[in-house]
């Protein structure tokens, strides 16, 4: 029996928040060291290691980067974990992070990628699929919007931004899309193979 979806902070989300915050503090204490070893380097880099397709998702560039990823992890992750249970939620989170990293490797020529955004976009996709008509209240614009429209709209904006490739834009737009797409595929697979998948 799972907890109420919109209330308690479950274990995996809580521990993910703690790990990300602790690693961010460690990044401030050892500048560039963790990014060098744990950040995701491109395939053609001598610094690339396979484990980086997961470890990159626990590092962040600055405090705003951290907050913008941890807030949706808190908001949407707790609902999904309380709905699915901890094991399934953790598998989903890690797989979307890995998928986002692989998409980034395939589609982009970059120096270094860090951040939980790919996994967070997987959570957004998951929330939008499970709770499509839940209204989200945005700051910009300050209007309520159904989750399904928010997720679709956000994905379209990321695709446009990724294709345009504006100079100086250091956001991994295709990694974001990769996380959302992998999340969508996982949930469709679960739905197909187990009607009562949560």
C-alpha cells in the first residue's frame, strides 16, 4: 500500500535530494575535480568513461541549476514514487537519466554535460502521462495549465531550442528531450505488459 500521492516525501526522492545537495557542496570544495571525473564527456574525449552516463546527473553548475532541478524532483518525483513505489520509481529515474545522457552523446558535440535535467524531464513526462488533467499553476505565464499540455509544450520548446542551436546556449536541450522520450517509452512498455503497472 502506497502513501498518499500528494503528501509525504518518500525515501528515494528524499535521498536523491540529499545526494544532489551533498555533491553540489563537494563541487564547491573541489572545483572542477568532480566535473572532470563524473561529468559526461563526449565520445571522442580521452576523459570519457561509460559510468559517466549516470554520474553526470548528480552534478550541477551553480545554485540556480541545482534548484531548478531539485524543485521538480520534489514536486513530481514524490507523486510518482508514492504512486509506483520506491523500486519502480528509482528504476525509472535512473533509466531516464541514462537515456538522456546517451541521447546527448549521440546528438550533440559538447565538452561536458552535468545536471539532473534529463531525469527531471522523464519525471515530467511520467507525471503528464499518469495525471494528464492535473492543473499546474505556472509563474510565467501566471495561468493554470493541464499537465499534458505543459509537457507537450515544454518538449516542443526544447526541440526548437535544440534545433536552432544558438551560439552561447549551453543547455543540453536534446538531453532533456531524451529523458522525456525514454520516460514515455518506459511507461508505455509498463502499460502494455502490466495493465495495473502501479
